[in-house]
C-alpha cells in the first residue's frame, strides 16, 4: 500500500512553481514533511472560522492515500512562504447518479489574513482552471458544476466566492448535544436487534450505509478507495458503533467515534454520532431514534460529556427534527456553494503542468 508519510512514495509533481506574492509561492506536493505544515494550516484556517477541528499530519496523509478522482501530482498545490508550508489547495470530482450532475470540488486553505484577498483569488483561479481541464475530458452532455463547502463564519471567502458567481445550493449544520444526561430509553421494534460489530461484517455495514444514503441530496456512490480510507481513519472504532440487524440483514446504524486529537486541542470530551441511517424497508419505525439513544449512552460510558453530528438542514427524511427531539442544537452552519462550470470562462490551465 502507498504510504505518503514515506518520501519515496510522493508522486512527482506536475504543478509548476508560481510566485503568488513576494516571498509566497505555489508548488506541488513534494515531501512527506508537507503534511505537517498542511495539517497546521488547516487547523489554523478552521479555528479562524470558528470550526473546532484538529487534523494531524498522519490523518491528512491517510486521507490522501485513498483519493478517488484526484491526482496528487496535478490536483494538490502547496502554498509556501519563507518559513515553510502555509496553505494548500486540492481538487477532485464526483458524479451524482441521481441528479445526473458532475461536480468538480475544491478546497482552499490559507491563513485567515489572506482569505478573500488577491492570493486566495489567484488560488481559486488556479483550481478552477485545473478542474476545467479535467472536465474537458468528460462528456460535454453532462451538467457540470464547481462546488465548495465553506462555513458561514468564513465570511471573506464566502464573499470572494459569491463575487465569482458561486451561490449557496444547500446548507448543513453541525449540531451539538451539550450534555449526555437524560438520554431516553427507546425500544427497537420486534425482531430488530443490535449486535457488536465484528471485522467480518465491516464491508456489509459499509455497503448498507452507502445504500441507505442513496436517497440523499448530492449522493455519490462510494468506491473501494473510500472503503480503504474509512478503514484507515484514526477515529475508526467499531466498539462504539450501534448496528441494527434483522436476521442476516443490516437494518440501520449509528457509527459513533471519538476524535482524541480534537478533544485534547479544545479541552473537551466530545463524541460524534455520524452515519445515522436506516435502509428503506425498515424506515418510519423509530429505529434511527432508538439507535441514536443507544449511541449516546455508549459515548457516555466511554467518558464523553457531549455529542455532535452533521446534518443536511433540508434533509427530507426529517433528520433535523429527529436530532432536535433528542437534544441536539445547531452550532455551525455551512454553505455548499456551486457555480455552473463554463469551459470557455477564464484562462486555460498552464500547459507545462498538463503532463
């Protein structure tokens, strides 16, 4: 398996070195040491936007080892200052089989004092140009959109994106249950049981999760690289999962986890209740609610004092109301912003980086 913390496995970069400003240059990923600076840049960028996240170099490298539709040599660009790595960008694309759209996503991470200014604008132009190049190799008949997820509180970047034609297409919340007291006892329907997760079932659980989310807005099917990334995550902890079964069928789940790095950084005891889903034949029977209550008790038993989750605010399944009924309240709002991709708009990607 490729290990990006091993310098020998870093692919040769095809991103040309470009001066963005005096003492600030753009270049490709070229060293395992880059991940240390990239993780630090992400944490500073997130904290400036009021997002309490903490990412380690190893976690970032693990994510990048298992990318789908993203080329490390072309799609990752590092912003370097006089003292080393200070930011980065990455591009990828996904297909939405339900809507028929193809979305070309990017993330730009920069020091907060540069967000919204000419350096971020230059990096935005670079990522869009690269994604246009990728899109030019895809069928012209497909509807194509640039896409970026950004916190509402990252106002300078939101303003920059809107000036460049991006508009909010969807809103997500991070929700918090500030205490793990008063968790209700909720029964499961007859014939439904929760079993400990064992390694032999991990793939089946993941496939059931993938299937259950196919009805959600913006759904994109997960591939083998997504599965390997999921298995490799530092927060992967099946002992915290609550998975419901009927016979040999996975019915639904809550795949809880604890991020120890974040908890240490922010001096808290928070667990996450994520991948909350129930497959179609078993919906509207109170299963998700009962599993979520069990998951909260599991986090409390682990020593956590609060729980958080992410949710699409317009989810048609009633997820937002469910979470509110169990004591969760929104603490952050995120914009999923899109802009129609017009291949004729803007400068082409630099020829010497096309390989």
